[in-house]
C-alpha cells in the first residue's frame, strides 16, 4: 500500500512540476504577447496622431475655402442686387414707355 501512496505522491509531484513549468512558459508567452501588443499599440497611436493631424489640416483648409466662398457670395449678392435693380428700372421704363405710347 505504501508503494501505491508513494506512486500517487510522485505522480502528484510530477504534475505539480509540470504545472509549474507550464505556468512559467505561459507567463513568458504572455509577457512576450504584452510586449508585442504594446509595440503595436504604440505604432497605432502614432498612426492615429498622423491621421488626426491630416484631418485637422483638411478641416482648416475647408474652413478657409468656405470663408473664400462666403466672400465671393457677398460680392455676388451686391452684384445681383445691382442687376436686379437695373432690370427693374428697365422694366419700369419699358412699361412707362408703352403706357405713354398707349395714351397719346
């Protein structure tokens, strides 16, 4: 009976040693994975910083272009008012000339 107990104790110890070795291997693998992930995340952060910079530049360029378009529309509005006023004056002159011709 003691050999059975001894065999059980030895197999339990060998399992414990295997578990300890597996734990060391897993810890080493997890450390390597953590290191790789940290490096990859650092690279992704750098890329996102570059993308943020590009987006900021595009927004600034878009804002600048919209400001230019607003200035152009302001100029066009003034020209359109003058054009509309001139057309109305011509229409009024034509109508008055027709009325003048009609009642003479």
